[in-house]
C-alpha cells in the first residue's frame, strides 16, 4: 500500500519536486516556484481523487484516503529580506500581506 501511495505521489508532482515518506503512513512533498494557490487547489483535488484507493486479498479490503496539509514558506522569505541571521514564525494572518 505504501509503495503504491508513493508511486501515485511521484506521478502527480513535477520531477523537480521532492516526494518522501516522512514516517508511518505520512509523506512530505517539497515544491518550489508555486506561482499561486489556484495551482495547488487544482493539484490537491486531483491528488485526492488519485489516492482514493482500494486494496484487497479476497478476505480483507483496505481503503486508502488522504488528508493533506499545506504550508507555504512565506516566513522564510520574510527573514531573508530582513538580512538573515533571524527567524520568523508563519501565522495564518501573515498570508494577507
């Protein structure tokens, strides 16, 4: 099941994106150069459909569904613009600026 989920993830992202198993049944995808959130919205809807999987061995059935969380690294670039050697914590209200 984990191998198939990994395969689905690799097939839904760009070659430049990094897909990795984080632990257990959790995966992380690092993406760079996302132009706007609309792209993510479309991609995640397609990914949820692709990860609607069912595995069975004749006796048991395993249904696979995904929960996806998205974090943007806006705080990183705020710190870089301030001259580095610092840190910032991203908060949802920062997204409006």
